[in-house]
C-alpha cells in the first residue's frame, strides 16, 4: 500500500463523507475487511477522487448518477450527503436523479428520490 496515497485518500474521504461516517467505518475494520478499507481509501479516494481532472462537485454528480443506475441504496444515501458536502444544491441533486431516471429507468429514479429525501430530512434534523 502506498502510504502517501492512502493519506491523501483519507483526507478526501473525510472531506466528502464526513468524519463521523469514516470513523464509524474504521471502527468496524477487522482482519477480514482491513484490506478492503485500505483499497477503497487508496484507490477510490486517493487515486481517483484525488485526480485533478474533475472537481469534487462533478465527481459527486457522476457518482449519484452511477449509483442510482446500479440501484445501490446504501451507497446512494452516503453519496447524497457527500454531494452536499461537495457543494451540490438540492436542486442539482434533483436534476441528476431526474436525468438518471430517464436513462436508468423510472424505478431507479423513484427509489433514488425516496432515499435522497430521507437523507436530506436527516440533514435538516441534525441542524
């Protein structure tokens, strides 16, 4: 593992997902999941999110669309919060989900809206 890339990835991961989420994920690491956490942090967050070709806001938009297409509700909830942290507005999130709905199917869009509404309500409740 490239320690510098891991540290870069951890900084980006924390900025996007929040310290509470990352800390919780790290407290659940065991011998079975240690390699997974290192791989995700180093390659997803360090190597890819750490590239300069796209700003974090654009990367969040792409993630929302792809995760909606894959119908991954847990990851979608996580990345809705990350999208807010990366500067997306609620209207921008709505537009991404509408776009995904047309190209990925209405069922994926409906589920994505339901999950996004739940996360945004939680954000409001935390204020």
